[in-house]
C-alpha cells in the first residue's frame, strides 16, 4: 500500500469517525429502546442475526418516490421524511419478523431479488414492517420528531463536510 493510499485511508476513517460517528451516536442512543444499533451502509436494511440496522444517507430518487407513494397509499395525509420512514420500516422488521411464518419468510428470502417493486412492497415481510412503521410514527410523533430534530442537522453537517472536503473520500 502506498503512502498516498494510507493517507487517503486515514482521511476516510477520520471523516467517518467525525461525521458518521455523530449520526450513529444519536441513532444508537434512540435505538437502545429496541435493543438495536445502526451504522451507515449503502442502503437501508435490517440484519436479524446481528440486530442492527444499516441506513443510507442517499438512495435512488425513484426508489424513494415509489416507497413514499406506497406509504402514502395507506394514509394520503401521512408524510414524514424518507429517512425516518425507512429507518422505522427497518425497526419494523425487528418488531414483526417473528410474526411471519417460516414458509413465507423462506419464499421471501428466495424470491425477493426477482420481485417487481409492488410485489416486494406488498410481500408480507415488507408490508408488516411498513405498517408497523406507519403506526409507530403516527402514535409516537413527539418522540419521532425529537429523533429527527437531533439527526437531521447531523446529516446536513455530513453533506456540508463532504462537499467541502478536499479529499476524494469514497474513491
């Protein structure tokens, strides 16, 4: 590994520690009530074995739009930031997977990558997590608002720092 590569790796590690570390700290403080942890990942997901949530700070606009439309189909007046809805959807997996029978879960595991968007959204594994998220957000709005008000400025700080960085952090 070259000296320049080592410097780059250190810069990435320091950036991640400083900015992602703040986001993780806020999320993890909140997620203790669910016995979960979270860390930045390429996309949102729930790891059942490790009981942690991967969260993304950027997702494809079309995916966000499709998911938002699906969520709003249950309540057209429901609106919350896509990050929060996605995070609570993943918490919803943690809270609902035990209610899904083994056959349905195996089917999901085998075919989820070949499903259409609507098949994926409406599959019981995904649908239960989404419905849980909507209900939780609606019934715990003050708590969710408090989380968002703590995390949102940290996400903005992350992107501001990323835009100002002189190092190509993700190359």
